[in-house]
């Protein structure tokens, strides 16, 4: 018996004890090669131990993301204005397929090996022998894998295990029960989809019913109105749940959720709680249909759907709810890192009209803070010092902090690799931005639109007057091609030859016209000429 890990099935091939290849299971016959990414998983050895007789062998396993790592990752994604992953499985699947192993290495994926699927001199008699050999070979076996005799024992174990699920640092959705004797495996055979000698017992997800007391509207940093169900509190998977996002009005319409409804709420492990459905037979006509407001509940401005059929936004950029969240984002640790600029203080500062935009926090005075928040002198001074220190942050933090839709930490960093000051970025055309690897039309348009708005360019102007750094550190990015010689041949997709040369020179590289032994990089486009052949000769 083994916990059924809710991760991503993989196959690992070792040749002469050395890890050679790894692939996702895919549809069982065709998966994706993810070898470099699997190499980043620390518990996955690159070489089998000398203790094992296994040499050329294929293992089966499950890559997963530990729950604690998943929580951290989602926290980070929310801060970066990226959609959080719905569950650890999706997070693991998304990560393991990432094209950049460096990024994968930053994510703490882990792996459990559970079987040997191929071995050249296969003379194993039982599944348990395989397990022992996997351990000997130095691969990671789940310590909950256990051998039980008879169905009674199996049932007992399943019952007992139910109470342990919450304490595990990984998601499981059941227990797999396998026949130990490999001869029996042969007799039982497999169906088209799965072996007949293994069976999964699935635990039902954690669900409970409760009542929706009300539906409130939350106004986000970009003005997005999100309906949130206020529940009669329930305990699910060990945590108290009293508010659940209903996402948008379309979702409410589809599920026909009404205020006063009894609803089924699910939280399978780490998944953010969700309202699954309304229990309609419990209705007694006291329920009220929810109508999405046409106006922002905070500032009363029109809330419109623009470019979306489901998302409604408060169109007033001076909306207090938006201002508060924008400044909170600006001050947060991943952005300008201003300690002490919390939501409570911001509520007061914005409500009293002292702070109307990000730039205003740089005008705050000690006396003001002491009066408004009854802050101690030392605390006020510390906060102002933290605000002052934030002027020296890297350019990407400023760009991230502005809250441009779709521009998170990562995109902001890419942008500063290509634009060394905010001025350059403000004058860019969408087409030019799209040439940058990692930036699609949606982001490009969003960046250009943002800076085209007068109030945003005004904000930049104000921030500049306050002395906020608006230049990327040149050394960091600009000379990384120093001393490198480039030659181009053939037609490039996104650049003319001239543009490409310019890019190379911008970062300190040199462009020459002939291939020689001195050439560091030959960039080969469509229909390359003789330079390509010459390069092959030289190598
Ligand atoms: Zn508003």
C-alpha cells in the first residue's frame, strides 16, 4: 500500500547507474523530456549507489510540490499579480514543464519513486523486492509505503490513514493497493488504461455545507470588483473558513448562488476554498438573488466591463479602495520594501485625504503621522526613514510597484534589461516591446496604455521630483556581451540585421562580418549562407 501522491507521473532512466533521461508520463506512450528539470530535484540522485545491482534501469515516480512550498509560491505569485496555482499538482506540473531549469531549481519540487518499470535482467519475484532495491539504489521511497496481509488489514490501514492526511507535507488523494506477487501481476494483466493488479482507494475531498450570510464586493488595486461570499464560519481541513471568493458575476449566475443559500464548500487539502454548488432543496424563498452593483461600493463611480465579459472594474483611478491597495503594494516587501506602511495606517491616511497617490507618501511629516495615527515619535521617524530609503531601489521595483496590469516582478525585470531608464520605457511602441522574449501583445499593450494615461505620466513626474531612482544599474545588465564577437547569417524572424547588431552592441558585444576562430557566436537565421558551412568546418 502506498499513498497516492497527487503530482505528476514521471519515468526516470539510468544507464550504467547514471541518470540519463527523464520524461513525464504523458498519455502512457508519449511524454515530454524533462531531464534538465529533474536534475534540479535534490532528492533525485544523478547516480545510483554501488550497493545496488541495478545498472540499466527505468523507475517510475511522482514529482510533487510540498504543501509548504506551494503556499510560499502562491503567496509570491499573488504579489507578482500572477494567478495563483489552484493546487500543488498544477504548480508541480507547471514547474516541471518550465523551459528554464534555472527557474525550476528555485522551486522546491520533490519526488517519490514507487516502482521499477524496466530492468534488463528482471528476476524480481515480488513488488516488495523492488521497493527494497529502490531504497538500496539511493532513490527516495515514501516512508508510508507499507505491506499488509489480507483485505481486512488493508481496510483498517485506509481508515487509520485518513486522519494522517492533513499532517503530510504533500497532497494525496487516496491509497494505492498493489498485489505483491509479480506472477499474479502477469495473470491479472492490464486493461488499456491501467494494470489490474493495482487499485486506488480515493478519499472523498473535504466538503461541508454552510450558509451564505451575505455577498460583499471587494475592490482590488486595479479596480476589479470581486464578489466574496460571507459564510457562517465552518472548519475545513483544519482551518476556519468564513469568506470565499465567488470570482465574478458570471460564476454566480452559472452556479445560481443566492444570498441565504445553503452551499457546499470544498477544500481538498491546500486548495483555496471554493463554493461547489448551492443546495437548492434547502431553499425556502427567503433567499435573494445577487445583483452585481453597477457602481463601485467604495467610491460610487461607474463599474464597467471593459475588454472582458465577466470582470467589472471601478473606473475611478482615485477610488480610495484602489489607492489604498496600490500604495500597500508599492510598500510591500517584494516591491519598495517600506516597513511600517501597513493597511491600518493607509486606511487613515487615504480616508483623511492626506495621501491621494503613491507620490504623496514621500511628503509625509512626523507631526502629521503623530496626529493621524497617534504614532510615537520614534515610530514616525522610522517610518519616514523607511519611506526615504525606498527612493534608492532598483528600477524594476519601481516598474513592478506602479501596478501596471500583467506586469509582475519577473516582467519588470525583463523590461529593465532592455530599457535602462523609465523615460525609454515610457516612449516605447507595442511592436517594439513584443520583440522582447517573454513579452506578448497583451503585456506590451498594457505597458503602453499605462504610460499613455496622463495621470500615470504625472505620477512618474511627481516621483521623479521626490528623487526616486529611475535608472537601471548599467553595469548589471549592459556589458554582459563585452568582448564577444557575433556574426549573423540568414534572415532573422523578429529583427532586421541592423537592429540585431544594435542589440549586440548595446550590451558591449562586437559584430563582425566573417566567421573565424575568433567568432564567439554565429546567429543563424532562415536560409543561412556560406558562413554557416564555414562555421561547421572550423568546429
Ligand atoms: Zn471605486
